[in-house]
């Protein structure tokens, strides 16, 4: 049996706010298979983004174990987490997604620049991804010259540049209209499935769940399957 | 450097304006440095670049050659000073003259009794006076009717002085200056004012004996009388009334530049950092080490300081060869090097404030939208 893309066991995240403690994630246990797409659904403040941030190495868990693609990251420090994010995960955020002074192709290539710097193979990969995403003719456009849907597609391309074990989508369609949102979700599904890459799609929109293999609900930091 | 160069290439106007602004500041600093040095040289170059290591004024003269009068008693007293090697008279007068171009103008004439005590230290052209009616002029005045071989006529007497040598940076009071033998000076004074009698020397030029420093000789002479005011050559130049004030004024100006430059570069990079905080947060979230982003920012700062300095230097170089009125400007190599170091340190140092902001970026803000705030 292959190694799961994500194994979270008994993960807790507690924020200290003065004398009070806020439990953002409470004993969360979640496994995501190698090419599984999981929808993480919950209301605002339920802990969706916290879970995703811990899985992606942006935040550290207070307790519990997190293993991504066989790499245990629970005890990693800032430097190790930075390297982990470079190499093992891809991100598509809700609001801030592209570097405004880089064109579409450079927004993909920046991943290579920050990491191992493969050079030509990375450039070829960026061109291939842009082509697959239907953006070959937009490669030299700056983000300000792209539509909302095109920006999200570039962000998807960037998230796949480092050939990640797991891609984390945080409300990827929230800034798009329904039709464009569906197109983007279809694209996410086809890209993930064609690569055998796992994904977690954070959303509060139940319509998104149709494009995912499984839905996990979260309320007040507690996970529960559909 | 990928990020740094890409950003600069996409924001040419923004970065270009900062570079030009820095270039203009560099130009102003270097130009004013030349102006300061040219101004001071034209005021006291004749003192700074003459041969006597020590000049003795009367206290009443308040360190102005023409205002000082050395009485025979004081002159006799100076000759008794311990550590004195040699001593000679210097006289100074301002005369109306007709220069070689036929123009009537004011000229300072400095008469020295001994060539090694008061003559220009070095000649750029020609020779020292050997006969009556010969002078060394300032090369700065050569194009203004005081060139080599030109004859100057003191008015209204018609006493003629021919320039047989030229020396660099030997003006006094920012005007045409002639160095003549002391007897010629006396003759010039008497020709201009036949009733003047024999003028007293204005200052004494002294040299220490072997093994005695100019500073020791100054102390010994000043210890002889409260009416004597001996100064080393450099002190005599620096303490001429007005010199300290000019230096102080320029120091204040340079201090202001020293404040403006870090403010301009520091604020620029701080504003840029705030403006692109979203992009920086995103980059941190996708795995950019903070160190890499700081390096990128400092690389931009280094490029801008270097380019700004190059622009400033390119503007300054041709102007530094010119003459402003009676002031000869000069390319100040030391100032160029020192200011390059100062600006580099100030420019990069002030960018560290922005770098600190970059180091504080928390990648979690990419998920909360905090980077956009």
C-alpha cells in the first residue's frame, strides 16, 4: 500500500489570547490518500484554514502528529518548514495568489527560483503547465492583465510546479462567479487526477463537494466525516 | 536576484526616479564639497601653500595678515625665541592695478623677505623672482590678465611688475594675488602712496631650528609676549576669520544631506515593502526563505546606490573642472571615495528597516488575507 499524502493524528492547535486559550483544532485526525481530493467544509471560524495551514507547514500543531508524503513535520522549526513548503506542498490561496510584478510564466518559475533551481526542465514544465491550463498565450501577461479565472489557473499551475505530494486549495472559487467557479473546480479535479496528486479543498460551498472524492466537515475545530 | 531584477524591470519609473534623486543628491554633495574646498583655497591658499612653517601675527591683527602690524620691538623679541631657526618679514597690500588685458582691478601683493619663508611652496610654471619688478602669480588668475610673462601696472604710480612664475592655489581673499620680493612690496607701497614711508611688516615668517617642531616654536614665541600670536601654517590658514564659519556652514549642509539620503532610501524601500507585502507574504508561504527576500531587497538597494552614485559622479566630473567666478573647482578624489562609502553605508543601513519588516512577515497571513491590510 502506498504512503498517504497526508496523515494527521490527534492534532490540536491552541492559540493563547491573553489569559485565555482558544482551541482552533481539537484532536483532529485525517488521512488523505495519494490521489484523493478531499473537500473540507465548515462555517467561518470552524478551523478549516488552521487545519490546512498545519497540513501545509505554514503553522505548527500544538499537539499531535502530521506526516505529509511520508515526512513527519510536527517537530520542524521555521527553516525546515520553509524547505518543506518549497518541495512538498502546493498552495492556492483565497486572496493573495500571484506576485504582481511577475508575469504568468514567471509566477510559475518563481517556485523553481526559490527551490532547487532546475533551470531548463523547470522552464519546460512551466510552459507545459500553462499550455494544459489554457494559458499559453497569456504567459507574458502580468496578473493585472488577467481575469479572475485566469489568475486562479495561474495559481493552480504554480501550486503544481514543485510536483507536490499535496495541494491545498483555500476557498479557490470564492472570488469567482458560479460558472467560472465550476470551470476552475473541473480543472482542479482533472489536473489532480491526471497527476495522481492529493488535494484538500477548503470551502463553505456545498456545490464544490461534487468535484471531490470525499467530504470532511469541521465544526468548532472538530472533524467529522459526511 | 531573479525577483529583485524582475521587480526593477517592471517598475522602471519608480526605481528610476529614486536612482535619479540619489544621483542629484550625490551631485550636490560632491559639487558643494568642491565649492567648499575651492572657496577656502581661494581665501587662504596663499597661506596654506607658502613655505614658512610658522607665521607670527600681532594679536591686534586678529589673524588677518593685512590687519597685523609687527613693530620693531616685537620683531626683535621674536628673534630671541628658543628653537628659532630663521625668520623673515612678510608684507601684504591691496593695490589697484591694470592687468595685461588692460582692465583695472584690485590685486593682493604679498612681499616675502626670504624665498624659503613666505614664497609659494611650488611653482606650476616659470621661475621665482630674481630681480626687482618680478612676481609669481596664481595660476587660477592666469586667464584673467595675470598670466606668465604678463606685466601688471600698479595705479596710479605706474610701477610695473612682470609675472615670471605661476603657482597653483595661492590666492588670498579670492582675488588676483602676486608674490614679490619684500623690497618690491615696499617699493609698490611707496609708489602707490609716496607719503607712507617705510611700511612695517605685517607678519613674520619663521622656521624652527633643527630638532624643533613648528608647534614647539609656536609655543615658544607665544610665551614671549601677549602681543604675539604665532600659528603653524595650517592653523594660520584654518583660523583666518571666516574660514571656520564657512567650514561650519558646509558641515551643516553635509549633515543635512547625511540625514536626507537615508530618509529617501529608507522610506522608499519601506513604502515599497508595505506595498508589496501581499506578494512577500505569498512568497514566504510558498517556501521563500526570509533571508532570500531580504537579500533581494538589499541587492536592489545596492544597485540603486551604485547607479545613483554613478549618475551623480557623471554630472559632477565635468563641472568639477570648471571655474566659478574667482573660484577654481577641482575634482575631489578623496571626497568622491569618502562620500561613496558614507552613502553606501547610509543607503544600505536605512534599507535594513525595510529588511526588518520583511523578516517579520508571517506566512500565515497569506491564508488570512492579513498581508493585504
